[in-house]
C-alpha cells in the first residue's frame, strides 16, 4: 500500500543520514526506488491536491510527475469521459511558447501545459457542486421573426400559466439553411451533462402543428480577441454576434435528428 511504502521510505532516510551528509544533499526516493516503483507509488495518489504537493517537493519530482502524465491519469480515473477529449487548446499562448526552438523544449512545454489543464480539470470535477443552468445569458440568434415577442431570451424562461415562451426564426425558403442560437456560459469551465430542447407545439394554430428543426448540433468555443468583453456587454447586432468568423469552435457535435413531438 501507499502508506507502507511511505513508512519504508522514511526508514531508509533515517538509516542513512551520514550518506546524505557526505553527498551534501537529501535522499530522493526516486533515485532509490527507480522509475518503475516510483511510478507505482505516485499512481496511488487519488487527490489532485496531493499530486500538486508532490510537484512542489523538488524539480525532479515535478519533472517526473509531468513526464509520466499522472495528472491526466488521475483525471481519467475521476471522469472517464475525459478520454473523449482530442486535444487541449488555450485561448492565448505567449510568443515565447510559440517560438520555441527545439522540438524537445516544445514537447516539454506541451506536457507541462497538459499537466496544468488536467490538474485544474480533475480538481473541479472532484469539487462538490449543485447542478444548475450553465447558461449565463443569451448572445444572439441568426434571425428572429418578431422582436421582442419571439426573441432568443424566451428560450430561457417558460410561463406555463399563461403561454409557452418560444423563439422563432425568420424562416428560409431553403430548408437546408441552418439557424443558430448562441449563449454565453456561466464560467470558462462548465461541465455540460444535459441539453434540453423543447420543440414548439402551436396550440394557437389550426391542427396544432409542431415547429421543430429536423436536425440539431451543438458547438462550444469562445469569441476571438478583440471582440471578447470581460463584462459580457455586447453592442453589436445579432448578425455580427452570430458570425462564424468571430469565434473559435473547439468542439462540434454530430447532427442529431429531432423528433417532431412537443
């Protein structure tokens, strides 16, 4: 077990103080145990806080943790769905990182970057949280039929006592032309485990028809700089806000068929 391994390491340290003094340094169990047994010990850490403390012990420990990707292993153990991630992207990268000369340095930088991302991710996944709406506010819609009665803001509220609130697009002659709704999330890191869509059943129309998209897909990303505003105050029109050229999409889902039901 990890506890017995820790006791054994401490006993080894007490048994050889003279050797440590002669060498002018402390005894590092990474050197004593070797990489294989050391990796086994580190893999038993099941709390990102413990892994973070281990990286603060010495440079050799930090290099060992990063090189063996223990933070990623821990994150995958906590939440296996993270294995679906294909890459890690940062919204801003310093010029020093972009202009790294050697491939070895670039590889080390990538491992260090991944280490930081997976450490934060595993910490947040393990932190207690109350499920809540990830959407902070509406950004814009590709088109709207009647403003403000059928605006995108209606998709966040439902007044069941009076009438269903709904958003309605301006409509297209070609049904293959897509429409889009864009929302801002509560924070830079959100865990989305459910998306609810309720097609509109028009009780005020003859025959109560259902107005629904045939297919739907979801995209996650962020606004490119200089458009991004820390205060989330937008002054552009909906057409500008929903323009693809303003965004970097880091994830795009497959297209899902929509059932034509209320």
